[in-house]
C-alpha cells in the first residue's frame, strides 16, 4: 500500500483577521524551519467543523469564542498531501495529508488576549501578517492551500 492509497485526515483551519485585516499566524514549535501557519487541527468524532474550528482556535491561541465573529467558511474541503519527508511520520502514518474546511473569523479582542502558552502549546511565536504576505511566509507544501483560502475569502479583506 502506497501513501496515495491512504485517506486524508479531516481537519479545520482558521483564518483570523484583526481590525486591520491582517491574518493571525503562529510559528510552529516543532519546526526548525521558518514555518508560520494559521491555526488548524483535526475534527473530533461527532464534532461539526465550525465547533472544531472554535475549539482549535482556543487550544492554539487562547482566544475564546466570545472574542471572535464567524464570517464565512470555504464551500468545499481543500486537500493537500504531505511531502515525502513527512510521510509516515505524522498521525501514526495513517493519512496521506489533510482535507481541510476553512473558517474565516474576525478577532474582536485585543492582542493582550492572545495566549500561545496553552496547555499543549503549538506555537513559539505569533504575529499578524497582511494577507498579501501570507504565502511567502508559509511552509512550502501548504502554499497552494493557503492561496485557495485567500481566494475563497478575498472579498472580506479591506
């Protein structure tokens, strides 16, 4: 069985915009490379994607659901394959990559309410990036997905 026969891991992603229309990104703790990414994570059994998105946002950033407004979501799942170097190393080798439903949210809080030192931290640093700088700062194998997310939500940027 090759990795192409494996399923995609169902997952959600969150594009969080601040008042300036900039996008929240975090630097992954488990990467030596410059690997900024938007919050994302798996969907628990029986969990709907929007609930999963709000849960993942809080788990990764400390931002609670009362501090955001859900604005939109992608109309379809977006999939990516892991690069060969990561195949078999993530998620117990059970998945070839991820299929993601993305949710766009507006951050209604203040930067002081962001806390990446959560119980299971994923990020070593965070910042707000203008949407136009997102692709250049993202880990390369996720670039195409991020372009699709940007296209899906472009009408919401200032």
